[in-house]
C-alpha cells in the first residue's frame, strides 16, 4: 500500500514510518523539519520538505499518489498556541483542510488525521468517550476540534473515508524532552542525565499514558482495515487512541526511578494554570470498529523509553 505521512520526521511520525516500511508498505513523507529532524528520516522513504500551509503541497501529494494519507503534521505546543493563536489555527485547521483536499484530488481512499485529548477540556466523567462534551480550554484544543470539522467538511462530500484519532498522552523513543516535551520525555531526559525532575503541583494530577508503539499500531490498523471509519451519521468521526487508565504524575515518577537508576530528590513547583486535574480516554470504539487495543503495559513502555534516552542523551 502507498501511504503518505505528513510530519513523518517527527516523534510519532518517524516511529510510524519505520514500522510501515518494515511491514512492506511504500511510504512517503512530507515534513517542513520545523520540529522534525533529518536524523529521523528513513532512507527508503520518499521525502519532500514542505510546509503544509504553503505552495507545492497539492503537487507533492499528487506526485506520490497515496492510497492512504496519515496526517500528523501540526502545531502541537499548548504554550505556542496561547502566544500565537492565529499561527496555531493556520497550521492545525487550514493545514489539515489543505492536506485533506489535496488527498482527495490525488485519489486517496482514506485520510487519518491526528487529534488530541485537548478537545475535551475538563472532564465531567472518566474515562471520556468520543460522544462526551467538547469544551477545549486553550487555542490548541480549539484548533484540533476545528480541524476535525474541517476534514469532515472536505472528505465526506468527496466520498473519501476518513477519521480523526484523538491521542492520549503519547510517550516513547525519539520524543524531545526539551522545551514543551511530554512529561514522560522530560522526566526521562532529566533523570537519565542526573538532573532533578520537577512536578508542577502536588503530583496528584492524572494522565492516560500511551506508548508510541501502541499508537503506531493503531494508525496502521486504521489504515489497513476493511471497515468503513467514517460511519454514517457519525459527526467527525473520531476515535480515542488511549489505554483508558489514569496514572498520577507522582506515580509516574515512582515507575521511572528503577529503570532510570534515579533515586534522588524530586522538586515541586506551583501548579500550572489551565492544567486538567484528571484525564483518561475510553478506547472501546477503536476496538469495536477496527480491532485496535493497547498492548504495551506502562512499566514495559517506560523501560523501553528510559533505555532509549540513556543511549541518546
């Protein structure tokens, strides 16, 4: 199968590309390398360095002629979205619209787009299902929800199958721990380099941590399934990609100590404004429609992640 991955030089995208190639697919990558890295590019993948909001996108996608497009390119920093919401919306909404439109014109039969748990905001009940209320609390969450609507507007009328996959808190090898990296990456980076990890708040806040390998399998199974993902009457459609399990930040530190060999102090800092106290997403729908279930335990995923950071710090 010919599969195009936007953002294929980034953390999630590069893990996906390697797995797709290992599975025998022909893989193309579009990435502007603003956050991705040349070091993450697989030499067997077709590659174009392009901004999805700029010129040349339509021609590049037509040139590769994908059967499936997996759209991961995004502005993914909450802080950056607050500092420049217009840029956030341009990349996440209009960029998604442009990719969807170009994919349809190029003859793709399916488009998968990365969304986020941020579309839900503060939960009323846990774990959150796809039909639960959406109340984003920052520009990033608003732009990802608007992107879901944009892809539906472009592809439902074009007759192209599609889905938005709402990722929980993804962690694993190749994640950047500097700047606004994920909390697992930040803890791993600091602990494997002998620096003190910092917990914002008292550590009781919970997240649904999913290993990047499990996420890659979700994307591959959604790409390969014979099932229709854009179900009739399903406004979206969206699928949670998650474990459905809450883990506190304090417990995360405890899980990381042994594999990281870090038994030192932990620093506490004031809680950050806008942080959701608890989060977990229900992945049942993904299992029912395209047969995906998370397989990697938190302990196993953290051990693999720590090992990668120890070798690549």
